[in-house]
C-alpha cells in the first residue's frame, strides 16, 4: 500500500514575479465591502467626527482619517472584536482589515482615543444608518417594542457604595476609632508608669497611632462621600466609574448601566436607543416612544413594553402625543384576593355621580382635599362608618382596626381605564413584543458575548453602545438585502440622504 502525499503549499522562499494584489484577497461578496461603502457615504465632518493623531508617530506625523478608524471599529464590532489592542493586532495581520485600511496600522492608543473622543459622532452615525433603513423601506413605522437590559460597566460592585452602605461603614470606623483611642490612652498610661518589667515591643504606641491616623483618613473620605450624595441628591457613589450604578432586577445586581432600545417590527432593527443609570424602567416608556417616533418620522405609533414599564404618568404622556401603548399592569392585590377580600377592582366608579360603588352597592363619597403623592394627584373616596358597620360583607372589605373603606382615584384615571380596556384584547401584540424586543439583546449578549462595556462614563458608554447597535443593524441589513443590493442602494441614494440626516446630528460637546 503506497502512502498518499499530502497537499503542499508554496515555498516561502519561492520568489514571485507577479505578487497577488491585496484586492484579490477580498472577494466581491465579502461583507467588508459593505463597511467600506457605508463609511464612504457618510459626511463625517457634518456628523462631528474628529481625527485622532498618531500617538506613537512623533511630532509632525499626519493624523489618521476618521473614516479609516470608523471602518476599523465597525469591522471590529461586526466581527466581535472590541478591544483596541486586539484591533491593533488585527490591522497588522488580518487581510480584510489590510484591504479596508489600505495597509494602515494605527496603534491601540490612537484607536481607543478615537472611540472615546467621538462618542457624539458615533451616535449621529447610528442615527444616519436608521435613516438609511427608513428610506430603503425596511422599517414598518407602525409598531415598535421597547425593552431594557443591564450591562456591566467597567467597575466592580465593591467600588459603588449606597448611602446605607456608607453610613454603616462610617459607624464601623467610628467604633474602631473609639477602640484605638482607648488603646492610645492605655499606651500613654503605660509610658507614664515605672519601666521595671515593661516588656512592650518598641513602637507599640506608634503602631496604634498610625492605625488611628489611617482610620481617621477613611472616616474623612466616607464623610466626604456622604456629603457629596446629600448635595447631589444621588443615592449611590462610584469611585471607579462616576456614572455606573448598582442595578437590581429579578434578584440579580450588576454594577453598570441600563440600556434601552426600541425595535421596529418589520425586520427587528433598532431604531432608537439610550443608556441610562436608572435601574427602574417605569420612567422610560414615553422618552423611548418619542425617540422611536422621531426616528421613524411618523405621526402616530404603537409601542409594546413589558410590565416593568407600567406607569400612569408615562401612559398619559404617550396618549397626549398620539402614541398607543400596550403595557401589562402589575398584579398588586393578589394576596387580598387569595384571602377572599375585596380589591380595588371590585369597586365600580360611577362617573355621573362621581362616587365609587362597593360590592354591597353603597357609595364611597369623594373627600374635599386631594392627596399629592410625589406630584401624582389622587382623590380619596371614603365609605360611611354607619353603612359599613351594618354591612354583611364587612369582614371581606374592611380591616379590623379600620371603620371605613377608602379608594384612591388618580385625577387622570380615565387614561388607565382606556388602557385596561385596550389590554383585554392584547394577547397577540404582547406575544409579538417578546419576539421583537428580546432579539437584539439576545444576539448581542449571547452570540457576540457582549455583557459589559469597556469604557467609563455616560458619554463614552453611549458611544460604545452606538457601535454595538450599528454593528447589529448593519449585520441585519446585509442579511436582508445582500451585499450587492446594499452597495447599489448606497450608490443610488445614500450619500445625499445621510448627509441631510447629519445636518440635524448632535455635535460633540
């Protein structure tokens, strides 16, 4: 049996009279050509991009073109490479990047500086891509799903302290200072006593004094953090990333940021997004809905969100702006219903008489003075004690220590009533919500493995998120159109379109 030879490559020492062109290494169907075409269509100056000088190139070296560095980052975020050091390595050995950058090899400091300084321009470029998708007819423009997800910041949980944690640490420091103060007093007393039989090591009192000084320095730092919280009105302070916060959802806590997105229902493209530091989504419904409507350039819009977004004030603002919202209401009376007690839902509002009717048919009359609960004005409707004492349903309605039953009604309760009526037939759209809103986060977190940010501070984090969203949208669009059609569309209309969108872009501060 003869041995079959293996395939062999060309000898590295073999000279080549006609070396292959770099163009030959990037086929006509390579997605990297889409990145090149898209960046070429952008008016980077109008978008606010600034060049990044060569950090290691020395004095007098020309800067890098922002277009080349933007191409580098887009390639990285499409291909799951975010680190500036990794991008530097890839620029030197990756044939696709060698083709894309014409052989340029910027250093990692230059690459990182570009991302940090052009956060606002990156947001504008992301908006321009959404504008392109809209003009190409790839956005439905009638329905979006809104969702939020926590991303870890470039900070540890231990570097972020709450007011409660700071107060506890200060109390512990105060206790230690008191203990060391007693030790210093004992040391002073020992020094004043006769030295016979004194077996204390040298500098014992000095060690206690140094520890005392360190404790007092820590106490001063804790007091300064508490004072800063009191002045700013914040509830947390971070020593590593000033804008990162401890965020908790479903029993899990991260030190980072809350990313909000609005996803169009046509092709699951992200049409609007924002990064916030609030771990609660209840205040995000209206801002995200308005941002999505502006991005889609429509007058009315239907938005879907999960139960975490339910907020009466947000629903009213959406209704006032012509936005139809579908948000499930949290069940807050389950324990009462389980015990057989009457809940708020068992009381019927009589608009004509402006009273609430209890299950027994009695009327709860409104009080004269409304209650102001953090800006939410509510009218209190109270039953009559004489009526309740004689009612056979009293034990299911009134607490043992109370003589009457009251119901609070928001002055804009009619907004919630219309919303509840709409939600009774919302099974189909709410099932659609999960498929839309969770797709981008699932793709970015599970496929790309991006669960954290590499940079610190709101501005830089928002810039990095824009690259994440742009990379996601670009990959989706290529999958929908294909490379040839995408490049052809850019050649036909995108240059003028994107430049017009850039005129309204936010310039960097």
